[in-house]
């Protein structure tokens, strides 16, 4: 049991490395992602974005969470939304209750502030998935989603959506029409090149603004950056 608890704690620690070890090379890479995202939207400030992947198990949710953390560390008021209405994970990462969340807003009339959860990280709030609905794509593409974004913008500088893999379901494509841009996560030595290219095509078909691609899980021991900082 002790080993199991230690493993769970380590898992949470790894997922929020930008918070628990902000001086690490990995945390610095997330700050680089933040900088690059800001440069991609020079003419218009980036206020809303979604993060997706080609397929499952590519580190999408971990990347999304840490990206939200580094934006919050910059002083922006950030809302991280679990828009994966099929296999949500944010409530596990931040250890919050998932009895209410985005799905409640989209099918009901509760205001945003009643459905968000504060985290221990300054400037960062989360909205979990809530009860898993039978029609995720329809809810994410509804007019209520635009209403949600408009309402959330009144309180938050940055709204980041964690969404399902592009090739698995259409949810990310549907939601892309409401946000300023999309970020695609691929995993080193796992993501098939054809799958990554097809994911990019899927997003472009809906005229999504693809901000960039994050290469996750690269072996940093082979990186000059790794040795330069002596970690």
C-alpha cells in the first residue's frame, strides 16, 4: 500500500513538474512553449486555445496541465477546462471533485463561477468535465459553448481546453471553431508520422488555427541543453 501511494504521489508530481520543480529543464521547456505560443499570436492576444493529440497516450493532458501552470506563473488568470467529455483526467491531476463541471454548464443554467475549482497554484482555476454526457460532440459544438467562453473571458485572461485525440473522435475539430488556436501533442518514438499528418489535416479541414506541435517524451539525456545545465 505504501509503495502504491508513493507511486501515485510521484505520478502527480511528474504531471505538474512546472509547479513542483520550476527550475528543471523540463519546466523550462514548458516556458518555451508558452513563449512560442505568444509569438504565434502577435497581431491578436491568445485568449483561448485547445490542446489535442493524434491518438491516446501521447501525453496530451500532462502537457495541457503544465502549459496552464506556466501561463498562471506569468501572472495571467488561467482557467483550465477538461473538455474531454469521454475520458476526463484533470480532476485526477489536481485532486478535485468531478461531480460538476463543463457538462453541467452546457446542459443547464449554472454560471461559470459555481462550476470552477481553485487550485493550490496561484492564478490557476480548473473546470472538470462533470458527469459524462451521451452526446459530447453535440454539446461541444452547441451555441452554449460560445456562451461559456464569453462568460469565462469576463474573469480569465486565458482559457485552455484539454480535448480528446483528433483521430479518435470529432470533439477537438468541433471545438476548434470557438478558440483562437490549437496545439497538437505528439510523442517521440510512439506517434506514427502518418497519424500526425492526418491529425493536422483533420484540424485544417475545419479551418482550425494550428499554433504548433509539441514533441513530447524526447530523451533529454541526448540533448546538449540537458548537459549544459548539469541536471
